C-alpha cells in the first residue's frame, strides 16, 4: 500500500501544479496590456501584432 500512497501523492502534486499554472495568462499585448492564455498573432482586443509571451 505504501507504494500506491506515494504515487497518489505525486500525482496529486502534479495535478495541483498544472492547475496553478493554467490559471495564469501566458501571453500579453504590448500595446493594450491585455493578457491571454493563448498565443495570438494579433491582439483580439486592439488588433495589434505586439503579442508576446509573459516571462
């Protein structure tokens, strides 16, 4: 049972980390400062092509 409990804890930790990261935007428009979860070629809010990844 110890092996499965350890594996279960690792899986739950991984799921929590993935869910925490999914709640933060990954890209931002350089002109209007809108933030997105998807990489757009042009900003859907202002039409600018200055969308870049948030570091």
